[in-house]
């Protein structure tokens, strides 16, 4: 299995090199040269099997010969063996035809754990085989950072720097990034928005001398390994509801487009996905794009669902690449227009291709709070603000009532206690083992959204950079 860049001007790589590189050197995102297919009998065979076994089966075609199947199976068992629920991603029925897929039973109570726990093991294994180190820099709107810290803390081959928007994440999210005592993890509060953090990471990747100096890598959803690991739970949920002999629809709370794009990956592999519904808050660039074809940036509005407070949805580039028949030059031109004029226009044929699988709706703060109250009242179900937006949007989607709708529950409500209290009048408790989070000592560096300042900090903590300078 080889991988190519969405911008068409980078060498093709195998899975391990793509995983370790993160972003292509031409600024594009890696996608597989061809889509592996799972036969209906294979998909049906996932029924009743442990999640770790499904993960190994789904991920293996993308790895090729880069990592032995036995090692992949072992790492999957380790990654998911410590989750708090035996099903790893349990389905909860809220109403006839409406289900919630709980993705928050990992160590940091967010869906990011499902990919990060596996990817960290894959990266550390590959780096040890090569005798190499990497410096991983992560931009996060809240949950990715904590998941990365928990997954990579103590890794001998990796130094981790997490960039998050100062004052724009919940206290629980912040503490999950700032309280790890391990010397190889570092939290940086950037005085700006998530889009500023993401732009800084992309700028560092495009500064090739610095990229090589620190052996830079990323585990945001721009990293292909993250995407394919997230595709697994679409298979697990759909099979539990009758796939491949029955279609299933998904509503996905969406910020950077990685989680919902993982559903598209499952669809391209042969999973009968009836529809992928993008759920956004008032930062609704994708809703506007799907409606008009105009991808036009506006200022980010801070909300009670901070992981969705995003304008530049990086993984949308991967979908555009498919919609434009894999024309890398066209995608490079669109991304260039976005950089220069903060907008681009999706052509009619590409927009029609996208609309064939995707739809999108938004829910504002009032609708989000109303959904939280309604499901607490009607089903005794406590949803975090991101999941509540998914639930509100699922009700807006016109659909066949015989097709199950699965809303992805992306975070535990205890990560947003004040928001839940304001909407529902209760304060959700952190699970056992995390209650002491509030008393742990924090380590955090506050920096401006300045590329030079961030690069100096990253270089100062990078063992790869220090070893390179000493060589």
C-alpha cells in the first residue's frame, strides 16, 4: 500500500513513512493510492468479535507489509484493553431508530483516545526498529492534546509538544494536557484560537529546515494513521445494527473534519453508509460550503463546544481531492486561494459528488442547551455539548425512518461540568481514577501565536534536535 499527497507534488510513501511524516512536504495530506475493499462476508464476520480484533482487521490492509500482522494484533489488544467499557464503543438507544455511539470510555474521556492509543504504539514500535527519535507537535481545540499526552507520555522515542488556545478549552481538558509529570511532554498555551495553533503547526511543517532539524511529526487528524484507526468504530457500530445487510446513517459532531472523514473511509472500504451528517455549531463553514459551494473563512466564535470552534477544517482537503477526481494541481490551487483570499469556490460537479454522501446542519447555543435538557428529561441521558449538537442536528436531517441513525458521542459530559450544570442542573462526576485531576500540579508555557517563538520552544525540548546538533 502506497500513499500520495492531495496536492500531487510529493513522493509516494508507505504506511510507516506516512505515519511518521504526518504532513506531506508539498503541504498536502496523504491518502491511499487505492481504496482497499472488505467483502460483505468479512464485514458480517465482525459481529460479536472484540473491538481490538475488528481494529486489526480494518487497519491491516492500509499497513501492508510495514508492520507484522501479529504485532498489529498485539498493539490493538494493548491499546483497547484498558478502556472502561468492555465493548470499548458501546451503542445506547435513545429512541426508535436513534442511537448514540459512546466513544469516550478511554483514558482521557474523548473519542481521540480510540486512535491515539493505537497510533502511539505503532509509532513507538516503528521508531524503535529504526533507532530514531521524533518530535511530535499537536494543535488541539481541546481533546486531541489530552489524548496525545496520555498516549505518548513516557515514550522513549518521542518528544511531544501540545499547542492549545489559551483560555478556550475547558478546565478538565486543560488539566489533561498540563498535569502529566513526564519529561517528554510539554503543554503550550497559545494566545489565540485553535486555527492559530493549527496554522502554526502547518507553518512549521512547511519550514523544511526546521522540520528536518527536530524530526517533526504530527498526530492530529492530518496524520493518516489517526484517520484509519477512527474508521474502525464505524464498522463496529454498523455491524451491531445489521450491516452489511442493512444501511446505517451517522451524525458526527465536526470540527476539523477528521472524524466524519473516517466514516467516509469506512464507506469507501465497502461499509453500507447511507449518509454522513456533519453537525456543527455556529462556526458553520461546512454547512455554508455544502449549501452554496463557497468555502469562506469568518472569525471563530467561542462557544460551549470548544472542539468545534474551528473555521479551517483541514481534512476537508482529503474529501475535495476525491471530489475533484484526485487532481492534485486543482487542490493545490484551491488551498492557495484559501491562503491568499480566505475563500475558494467548490465547482458544481465536485459539490454534487460531496452531497451524494454528505449533508450538514448547524445548531446554535440555544439549540445545544435545549438538546441537552431534552435528552436528560426524555431518556435520562447526559450528553456533553458536542454530542448534544450532534443530537440536535440529527433531528434536522430528513431521512428514511427504517435506516438507523447513529450519533457519535465524542466526549464524556464530565469534561464540561459547568456547561452540563447550566443546561441540566447536575454536575457529572469524573470516572474513578480521574477525580484527583483537579489537584495535580500543572506545567504550562504561555506563548504568542508567533512561529519563531514556537519553533524556539520546540527546538529547546527536542531530543532529536539536540542529538542532531551533537552529531
